[in-house]
């Protein structure tokens, strides 16, 4: 379970290794005067299904598939994904100093921005400036240095 000082919200469990690096990243940001929190991390199959079905009811399945994964296909179910925000805003995270900090530093802790801007055709999902995934420092560094997505990395390496 992600400790309260690192989390805001109810879905806050992570894989232990990802959590260790997440804490290091949060503390490094804090040392730079910035506050980062997990607002959603691990989700069970049932939780993800409920979230997805709510989006389908709200926007229809075609639209919902562009911003939410079906249960069984969500990175949140791996314990490696985390939605990050700051305690100061709920909207427009990409306009914060915290987001800029993550863009420049997340890879140092093994995290990548999972669904970058203008990469929707590659990832299959809309831009989500808050969604980060732990992939390990070497992989995150490669992705960061080459300005590619996780899918593009897999295409190169597999």
C-alpha cells in the first residue's frame, strides 16, 4: 500500500520494486520544492471493469477505448502503472511545474510517460500526462534519450 504522504485516492498499491523507485522519485521532486502524489495505481480486475464500464456508459465503447483499457488489459492491473498529480490541482496537470519535472526526471527512477502527446496512433490511447509506468532505469533511459514510446521500444528490441 502506498503510504499517505505519497498518495491521494483509493487505488494505491504498487509492485514493491516500482514503489521503492516511486518513493525515491517523489522525494527527489520534494527536494526540488514540488509535490507529487499517486492518485491511482494498482486496480483489481473488478475495479478496472467497473471504471471501464462507467466510461462506456458515459461516452460509448468506441470513445472509451481511446482513454481506458478493458479489464484484463490495463497496465494498472500490473502494479507498475501510476497516475500522478500534484496536491495543488486536479485539472491540466501538463501545465504544472511537477509535470515538467517528471518529463525531465522520471526516467532516472525507471518511469516513463506512458501515453505521450501526438503518439495516439502508436500507443492506441489519448495523451495522458499523468500516467506513468515503471519499466526500470535502463529501459526508461533508452526511451527518454530516443524520444520514443514503449511500443516503439518493444518494436526495436523484440
